[in-house]
C-alpha cells in the first residue's frame, strides 16, 4: 500500500504535480524518490516515477533538437470518433491497410522504411468516421530513442486506440513480442486493467466529482477526498472505469502507465505458410487478452470487420440529439463513452443544456418505453435518441 508514504513525501509530490517547469519537475521527482522508503511495497511506485523522469528527459532532449533546427516530434490533431495509430515493423503492410480502408495517398512499397512521417486517412463506419494514422515503422530499441522511436510512441500514447500489425509470411510471434515490449517500455499497456483512473485537476472551489461509470471498491467518496487532500488535491474531476480501489487511485498519481485499447491485425493471410503461422501466433497469445484479426490487404480479405473491432474496443456509443418539437433527431450522432449518463451528454452538447438541465426524454435501447422521461443519472446506450429539457 502506498498510503503509508511519509507526510514529507506526499507534500513533495504535491509540489511535483503543481510544477509547470519540466526541468524543475524532474528535480522535484528526484527529491521525492529520496524521501520514499525503499522496500518491496514501494518498488512499483518508484519504477513508475523513474519512468516518468525518463519520459520528461526525452521530451527535453527533443525540444533542444527542435531549437537547433533538427527533426522534431510528430503531431496529428484528432478528428472523427476516435484516433487509431497503426503500428508495426517495416514492410508489414501498414500503408496497404491504410490505402485499402481509406482514401489516403500512402505509398505502398516493398522498400523498407518507406513511410517517414505519419499519414492520415478517415475510415467510414456507419454514420461516423475513425481517423487512422499510419506511423513510421517501429523497431527494436524504439523506446530508447532508435529510429524516431520516442516520436512514434508519443503518437501511440496520445491516441484513442492502436492497431498493431504483424506479417504472417514472416515471424509474427517475434514481431508481436517486439511491439509489445517497446510499448511496455514506453509505459503503454495494451491489455485492459481491472480498473482505470484519470484525475483531472480543476480550479479551486469546485470540489471532487466522479464520472465514467466505474465502481469504487472498498472505499467511499469521503475516503477518496481524504486521500487526495494529502496531496493537496481538493478540486478535481475523477474519471474511473471498471473496479477501482483506493490503492489503484493513489497509484495513478505516480504512474505514467496508460492503457490503449488494441487490436492485432495479422496481415498477408494469402501468403504461403500464413495459416500455420497464424496458429503459432494464437498459441503464443493464450495469456494475452486482445483480439486478433487475420486479413489480407492484397485480397481485401477480413478488412470489412475492422470497423466493428475498432468501435467495440473504443467502448463508445452514438447518441442522437433531438430538438424539442422536432419529429426527427439529428443525423449526426454525439459520440460519448460507454456508460455515460444523460448529464454527461448534456455537458458535451452545450454548456447551457448542462447548467439549465431539468430532465430528458429518451427513445431507443435504454428507454423502457418511447419518450421515457429520465433524470441526469440515466445511463445511455448506443442508438438512443435524447431530447433535453
């Protein structure tokens, strides 16, 4: 339990959180490490803090490179219902996948490392679109800085989800091992944890608010309030998913780990020996809980399923707003997280609807009957029509 940290260590971490200067934050983190007792119970915490220091140091180095006129990082503004980064080793078919699914102008080439910068395409899915971003090839040692690795992994860290690609005509087991290893070294998890926490500090006086549809286990909001007060966090939005304990919540303050929902696309199903390699891949992944989609970009085999995989893994729903007095709802859905409530939808639609909310009427899967009158805490489902009063 990290709740046994000395008071001076907790106070030092509060300084870390409040600090905006990267060099000063690194200095304060090192001071924090010196104040933490070294034993088995704090080993994970210390490893997480050291990982965060390493990430910040690489960020500083990239900024220095840009100031000297060198090559900077990658930046891709998000569009659509979700941003998905396509990662894989060289010549695995990343460009072929992007071209097959979108109208992107990517160069499909047998030449190794042909893709040198991110390439963007939009994948239509029913009445929404997903943004697919082909990243340059990921190589062994990327997390330590090799071949633009930090920039590529930075794209993955900021994305909503990942497509990992392996080549069924080569050694897909080793390729997946390498991809997973590099992501782990960069603090990116591809398997869903039991509980997820995101703490967003807000201006003072607002207090603590828990959203996201998750469940607190073995603790109450008052316990959370007391814990965060130790770190001088008295006003925050706490987004939780799954089952979250007080220990999970506290560990999230120190950890740089992020979870990214992932699908593994096994390409070149048309190649000789591909089916045998697919069997070996599945056997090697018995303990890994992520979906595997075998495809052939050459023959367009299996590609029609990818939109369903992405929609499911992002855990999102589509809700259709309807103006009072109108017969038909908007044809453009509001995309929100699975488990979201009516008041969360109101907040995303317009601040006035949120502030002046009285009640809503619902048509669709979450309604007991058409036009059901519901309150702020009603949980929405995919395909619902919502009219806010």
